[in-house]
């Protein structure tokens, strides 16, 4: 055997023995991997990882042992001075998985995820102008530490802003932040930190509300408003001016409402922010809708659709003509559902055109039009132009008026399949809403194929949820009997942990009701029957209501009683 082969075997055995000594790897597992390596020629570490005998941190620990570099399982964020990261961009820290921990007069101690990334150590030596001491930790620990340390640093900017504008500037006048000097930099950094935090915490809206003495910043996260911080009133003019400049609005106009759009990139993601300002008694109230532009469309199953509703939507996606409406309040995922249906219908033999406000998902194979009020490109005008292109499938972002509704129905009658959204509280109110718009009942009955009503509810955090049971009060409010609860049901309540930011919930799912337009329902629409009559008929034909859909999510441990009480019961969704 050649010397190089003997050397390689000794090296493999050395690494393998270190893994046995410093991790949970057993001698038997190591020998099994070494035998497999003789045939596969894979790296020993890859085989052990594939078999789940070790994890990535185990290999890192062994490398640290070989290189004599300290490894830590925990990073105590409370002991880190947030000022240490002021000269280190957060994007750089996240990209290279590093976080500064301790700074002395002569050195800076850095936690890293890759013990062999010497180029980053050289960069940091140039940034801090000091000797760099390295400690290795898991990438997960470092990411958590980066988020928390930079959040603390951003909070400290509040005091900086207040000091900068205490005496020198008149905050009642407009400030063009982009043309400002170094003194105004804290405002730019503060606004950036608010937007970054909103994206990081998956907030759908940022609300900035000025009051008599202070300014309240609130996020809407998983459909629930959460206050994140308060600022002195004197900072508001500078912050609002900065946001207006980003949206290319008139920073001198504070008496009239303004709408704009901000396009930014955060960590490689394209973020589209829709901005709205309105004048109130204490200044300008600002709302920013945060949209993460993506090419990824979730499928219906991932959104939370199950059972008969999922089957019904799948059936509708095979239709050649007709109108399908998705209804519900603003921000409850109607457009996301429409695109999940469109994605199922999208194929090379179909021509699909959409008109949206704004374009949230950019999908290959679908032509998308964005409405533009400045040039009078409305839904109705765009839809009229679309029909001249002879598409197979049309998606209209929102049916706002009779003209749009009439054109959608006429398009379905001439062989197109049309999808759109409508603002009603439940599925059975949609025909009545269209009649109120001025659409003829016989046109609705002949073109409408289905109406989906949906709500988004928060899903329980699986890391901290605890088993629970219905109270007598909850049974009364839900209108169910204890003996009717299935024996195999699993009911949980929210607790809160670090993983879910102590909210008890970590994601969203959909609860829905699907009204299929049968012959009986068509007759009721022609008779202009009200929503309660249509609801009773639909339930007799097997329609599950929003309340029943939500209750099923509770009984399967997906969400909690408190959540459906907030999102469904409090919303007035009563059974007919």
C-alpha cells in the first residue's frame, strides 16, 4: 500500500476517533461508515451526516479541537455591548455568520460559524483596527445573536435622534434626508431598522401614529396589531420626511393624503412597500404595507385547505368558463389563494392574463398587468383590453364596481374562466353584493360557479403549546355540546416561547367556506333571496361554514379556541 493511502486512512481514523470522543457517535456507527466509505469513496463526514449519526455542529467541534479554537454552545446576548456592531453592517454579519462579542483596548472577540474563514478575520481586523480573537458557535446561535444585538443597537439610535434634533433643527419644517449631511444619518438608519425589523418579524403592515406627546410604532403580525416602540413627538417630522423621500412624495405637503410605493432589497429579497399618509390632528399618520415579492406560489394544501373545500377548488380549476370569487376582509390571503388556483391551472396550452394592484407574485407563463391610477389604467379598462387578447383564463385582482363585475360575467359567458376577489363577510353574501352593485340576477346565476370565503388564523407554536380542553363558556359560544366532541380530538392552548417570540403562535393557516352554485342556489339568486336563505340551502347541500372549518382546526391541534373566538366568532360569522 502506498504511503499516501496509509496517511489518508490514519487521518480518517483520527477524525473519526475525535467524533467518537467529543460527540454522541459510537464506535459501531463509525466502523459502519468507514466500511461504506471503502465502496462509495464519499467523505467520512458526509456519510455520517447522511445517516444522521452526527450533525454539522459535531464536525465543527472536532475541527475546533484540531485547530485549538474555542467552541461555545451558547452566546449570552445580554453581555454584548450593542455599540460594538455600529461599524459592522448587519448584511455583512448575516452573510458571513459572525457577531462581535467582546471589545477591549487591543482586541475584539468574534463568534463565527466557520472556523476556516480566514478572509473574514482579515476584514474584521481592518474594520476594528484591532487583533481579532475567534470563538466558534453554531450558525443558529449566531443568527439569533445577530438579530438581538442589532435590535438593541437600533433602539439606542432613538436617543441619538433625540439628541441630534434637540436644539439645532426645526422639526416642524420639511427635511430632505437624502441631501442631509452626517448629522441626519441616524434618521436614515432608524427608518431602515424599522423596515428591516418588520421584514424580519414577517409583519404585513407598519403603522406610525403621532399623538400629543409621542409617536407609536405598531406592526401587524399574523393579523394582530402589536406595539413595538414609542418615540418622542419631536422625531416624527424627520422620520416622516425620510419615508416620503424614499417614496418620492411631496415632503412639503402635510395637509393632504398621499400614496406612494417604495422598492427596496433586504438580504437579497425584493420588498415592495405601499405607503399611505393621512393628516390627523397631531401630524401625519403613516401606514406601510410590506409585500415580499416572490416567484414562489404556495399550493392549496400548504395554505391549509383540506377535505371537501380542497376538492371543490381542484374541481373549479378544471373549468373552461365561469366566474370564481374569493371573498373576505383585506389582508386575509385572497390573492394568495387565487394564485394557488391559477398555478394549478397554468399550463403551456392555456393563455392566462391577470390585472392586479400591485403585482405581488411574478409567475412564469402568466402575463401580468399592474393598474396605474395616474394614467387612468383601472381594473375595468385593463379587463376590457385583456378580452381583446382572447385569453383562456383571466384573474382580476378586485371587483370594485359594476363595470368590472359586468365585464367579468360577460367574459365568462363568452367562454373565459374568470377569477376575482370581492369584499363580503361570507360566501353566501356574494350574490347579494353583486346584485347591490347593479348586476342582473340572471347573469349572476348563469355565470357564477363558486364563491370561497376565507379568513387567516394563527397556528399554534408546536414547541410550546400545551394540551387543553373546552371550558363551559367556550362550548356555549361555539354552540357545541361536550358529548359531540370527537374522542380522538387534540385541543391545545398557546403558551409562548423564544421560538414564537412569546406569542404562542408561529404561522398562519386558512379557514374557509365554499359555496358551489347548484341548481337550487341558482334559483334563489334569480329570486334575489337574501344571504341567510342561501346559507341555509347551502348547508342543507353539505356546505361547511367558516365556524365549522375553524372548529376542525381547533380539534386537530392546529389553532386554539382563543384564536377562532377572535378571528371568527368576534367577526360575527353566525350560522344560518
